[in-house]
């Protein structure tokens, strides 16, 4: 999924009219290595990094992440804390 997110961000950056990914990183105070790793699916981005990317693209975080593939991945892989037992359970095992 990180590959998908990286490709989505890269497409947005290059489609925004910025001459290069490196220039985008510089203009938005994102270390070039961090952005490169993210775009290549090798970095699980911090929320602050995503916020800088969204600010540079002039879009909201929800707009960047508004994708069925991302939503499905989150629902299937994000752990959920069970307060009563102190155990972590997968969302896909829970019934709603």
C-alpha cells in the first residue's frame, strides 16, 4: 500500500506544475531523502510530512487519502485496542 500512496503523491506533485520532486521538497521543508523514500514506497510517512505535502499541493489530507484502495487497506490492517482485555484485535475480525 505504501507503493500506491507514494505513486499517488508523486502523480499529484508532478501534475501540480512543479518542475521537479526535489524542488517540491525544498519549497515545502521536506527532506529530499524523506520524500524520495515516501514516493518509492520505502517510508511510512508521518502525519506532519503528509500535512506538508498537502499544504504544498493546496489540497486537504482527506482529499489526498480519499481512495477506496487506501480505505480498504486501513480497515483490514489497522489494529484496534480492546480496552476491556488489553489485547489488540484486527478490525477484520470484529463484527459491527
